[in-house]
């Protein structure tokens, strides 16, 4: 199931200008077979954490999938960064902002 979610950002300098952002959220319903006593105890633990059982399971699945793996993100960044070659060119701020 996918939902288009839009929201407006507050106006910046011009009160007549308003930025609108859109994001498509896709979710999947998942059915699990779990013993009622386990669910009851898990709900109590989730409440103690200030979360719903649904949120605790979602957080766990995100970690399991690697969404919150900073080491993996750093490694991927380093691999992608190493692909280019500047051929001796160095960034020069003044040249970048020069108007022709």
C-alpha cells in the first residue's frame, strides 16, 4: 500500500512563496503467528519503553535489514568516493562563484 504524503514548509523571505514537499510512503502489512502470552509480555515491555509493540517490531526489522548500520554506510561512502579521479583539478571557491 502506497500513500502520497504532502506537506508545506513555512514561507522563507517572501510571504507569497511556499514550498511544498511530497514523499511516497509504501508500507506492507505483515501477519505473524505468536503465542498470546508472548504478545502480552512484549506489549508490556514496549509500553515501558514508551513505544507500541508495532514500533518495536518495526525498529527491529529496520536494524535487521541494515537501515541503521553506520559502519556499512561509511564503507559504502568510501567505496563510492574512491571511484572518481580529479586529474589534478582542485576545488577553488572563487572560480566556482565567478560570474561570466
